[in-house]
């Protein structure tokens, strides 16, 4: 009987100890899984390593900061820059137990994913989706982004085109949420009529770059506004070069990355391109600290949206830590008030949007990439 009592006491102690460890009562660390939707395949796959490197920098810092209290884990899913694939990847991340999802990059992928994550109660913060359609998405308050809407980028593009002496721009745009929204917004902000406006499906095998280039030449256009991703954008620029087009080509954030050259068969065709992308915030400790850590981790120079990826992950983590047992959507809203990050100071509005700090105006001189100018709503175009 005594032996049995001792055994029961021992078994009870083991169960209680296991329960205490599981609840963190004895000082155990809580594991927090954060999902990252990255375009590992698809038309901007060359940008994915930058996003993922920035994500790993954020996770490493979080684990150093919260050692003993939390263990943060980054789980990456391939969005494919596609709504259907992103929805499937998002469901896989949800099934793995993520608290929130950072992403996606492409606007259509984000809209596809939020249709899955919002009903599941899992919030998302996009680091790169700029379509105006994001603002009005049916997300039950679960979708946020740390980049401004393309309704603003279109104004910057119109200013850049005007400063370049453009008078008859052709607008070539992808017929997806990102390209169509940006193309329409540019046309409505341009001071006169556009030369031509041609939409195309960016899926591989669905468009003919030579035909698109010929439409520009046949229209007598003096320039091209290219609302594209990397793969299709490079194909169109090479076709324009092959057909002797010598006018100005201007693009947006879909091609404003040093890695854009990787999409070309003949990289010399990229020379002269001007492209806009959201501007990082003013110099700050958060910005310089991230840039140093990113460089140490081997992050690529000229990569787009790396600071934003880092900020989205750090913001999610701060919300979790601030309110571990509460409503994560409310915690994100509270955390996202004057949040000072590497990409700027962000405050979410009622749509989960941020105002941003203007745009960098980047260019390729040959294959050399730089961003020597900026555009802001208050100051217009200026040196960077």
C-alpha cells in the first residue's frame, strides 16, 4: 500500500511538473511561430532571398532580446506571387500553428491569403503589397501593411515622368491587382492623355513581349510606363531594345531592385530605366542597426522591402509580447501607433494602411543601380 501511495504521489508530481513547464510556470520559454509568405517561385523569385534574410535577422534579434521568455520561430511558405498558391501556403502556415503571417509580397497573393487567414482569426502584415485594393479588402480587420498604397505611388510616377520630359507615355500594365491598380491610377494622375494603355496577363506563356513592344512603336509613343514584375518587365524591355526603341522607360517598385538584372538575357537592356519604390524613413537607430545586421548576414545590396519585412516581423512579435493572452488584432493596432522601425515610423489607420514617407527614385546606369532622388508629397522631387 505504501509503495502504491508513493507511486501515485510520484506520478502526480510528474504530471504537475509537465503541466507547469507547458504553461511556463517554471520559467520555460513560450514558442511563438510567425509565418512568412515569400515569393520563392514566380515572377519576383529573385527578390525572395532578401525578404528571407531580413526575416532571419529579425528572428535572431528577437531570440536574443527575449532569451528565457520566448523562442521565436520563422516558418516560410512559398506564395508563388499567386493568389491561389498563397492561399494554400497560408493554410499550411495556419496548420503549423503560426500566431500571425507576414506577407505576402505580391498584392494578388496577399488578397488570396487573407481570404483564408481572416476566417481563421490569424492576422497578416504585408511588407510589400501596394495595390489600392488592399485598403478595402474583406478582412474583418485582420490585414495590415507597412507600405503605402499605390494611389500615392502613381502621383510620384507622374512627377518623375514629367521631370523626364515625357509627353506621350505608353502604359503597359499587368492585369492583376497590382498592375491594373497602378496603371489606372497613373493614367488618372497624368496631366494629359496617355499614348496607349495595354494590359497583359503576366503568367508565363500568356503574353508576347514583342507584340507589346511593337504596340509602343506603332503608337508613336515617346516613353513607356511599365507596371510589371521582374520576369515580364525584363522580357518587355529586351523586346523594346531589340525593336530599336530609344525612349525613356519608367517603372515602379515591381522592378526597383538591383536584382532585377538577373531576369535579363542581355542585361544591357536595363540601362536608363528609372523606377520608384517606397522610401525608407529618416536615419534612426532602428534603421542603422538593421542595415548593419543585414549586411553582416550577407544580405544583398539594393534589395527592396527588406526593412519592411524586418519591421513587420518585429511588430508582430512586439504585439504578442505586449498582450500574450488577449486579442492579437487589437494588440497589433495598439503596437502600430508611431511604431519606430527600420523602414520608418508607422501608424496603422482604420484600413490597416500606413502613410509612408514618400518614394525613392532609382535608376540603372548601365547595370549599376542607385537611388539618387526622392519624391515626397510635401516637397516633390529632390536629391536623396
